[in-house]
C-alpha cells in the first residue's frame, strides 16, 4: 500500500517545529503541531502525529511528553548543546578580542539557531565587555583556513607580514633582503592572550619563531614541502601555553620572585595553582617562575605596586632595572640611549 503524500516531509517538519518551538519549559500540543503543518500545506491526522513522534524516538531523538495546564504537549528537552553551554559559548564569542563586531554577531546568531525561539532572546546581550579591543583584520579566519591546509598537506606557506607605522598604516617588511614575501614551514597554530600566532621554522636562524596571524596577508600554500627536523618534531605547545605575557622571541629562564603574601593571588592568576611558592621568615613569599623576560612580564612585575620584585638571577635583575630606568627616562622626556627590551625580530 503506498504511503500517503508528504509523509517524509511531514516527519521533517514535525522535527523542525519541535526543535525551533520547544524546550524544557515550552511544549507543543498535537493540535498546535497539526495547525502549523496545515499552514505549510500538510494535512495529517492525530494518529499520524503519534506515529511521527514514535519514529523520532526510535531514531534516538528524545521527545518528552508532559501534562501542562490540562493539556498534553511534546518537547525536545535535550539538545546537542544545552542552554547553559550555549550561554558559555555566546559569552566567549562576545568577549573574544580577535572577533570584529560583525563576526561576533554572525557567530552568536548561528549559535542562537541551536536554541529554541524562546531561549534565543535570553542569549542576546548577556555580557558586557568594557574596553574590548576589536580585531582590525577581518581576513584572519580565511588565513587560518589556509594555514591549516598547509599543515595538513605538510607544505610551506607563503605570506607577507606587516606592522603599523606612526600613521597607523601597514608597513611591510623585507625578509632576508629577498622582498616582502616569506616562505616558511608552519609548525602549529596557537592562541595566546586573545591573539592567534603561527609557529614556524625559520631556516636562516635555525630556530622556532612566531608570527601574529592577524598581521599576515596574501597567505597561500606553497608548492615547496615543509622542513622536517627534530626541533619541529619535538615542539611542545604546552611550553608556550604556560606563558601568560604574550609570545616573545627570547629564551625562557627560571626567575626568583619575592612578593607580599597578598599578591600570591595575582601569582596564581598568571601561573596557575601549581606555581612553586615558599613562605619566608620575614613574612614575604619566594616564588619560582619560568618565563621569557618580555616587556609583558616586566611590566606585570612593575604593576604590583612595589610589592613584588625580581630576586634572581642577576641577569634578570639587571634587565628589570634597565626596564625601569628606561620608563623613567621616557617620563622625563629623555629618549633612552639604549633599549633594555627590544621587540621580536623584524627582518
């Protein structure tokens, strides 16, 4: 016996209605479902809707049945992403510095489509992020897609790299005197302090280096195979994820800190609960952290109101002293004759 017309479409439309209109606190009666289907030009009997609900359940879709206000309704109470998890994702998107307002709104709209119509309004405008700096390069996600393709195919990537000059205009840098384009082996993509970085192998220096993805342009997969060596094979993402002060082109070293007990909170916020700390007889706390002596780290020490200082090694103490001296020189309208901290290498 042939099936009635629109049977397959009816089942899909029933699922769509349940997905869009119901949740843990809102349901639809069979009469309401039938009325909505009629508006779509699909006629059906109550018995057919019972059969559709059972078919959905047999396929693993949990359609709950409840008595509410003297009526029986049906609802999808469980979804691939719960409302709590959707809320967390929306908050993360809205607070992400690497997203423009337009991209953040687009992603939040896509996430909202995974909730019922009743929940979508609760997802909008959940969090305020004062002072969020917006990403200026909207091509960053297209760039990431190309970089992932290169890593998947084990090819090198070709790109131009820029910084901003005093007029806030892009300034492209030559690479080893060979022009603006660079062709390097991608190792990893990492995310630090709201910024995507590409970890690469630089053959001229025979070392790992870092490039901000939002400052890469004209990115393409090269026809050249990527370099393979023990340094690349043994590269550890965890080594960089422990750095809470941005990536910096310098070797890491263990630094001894002396700080007042109250600032142990700030220490844990930056380095995690496993940071090594030892109470001292004078009431202060000694701590050991492994970092690069970057401007971010030295500036963080400076920001702790004199209640935290570097106690060793001597080279770290001298670098911090030079950092403070340079800051005072700038304050007094004096340009330091030397820079204690230089930015990452620009060719």
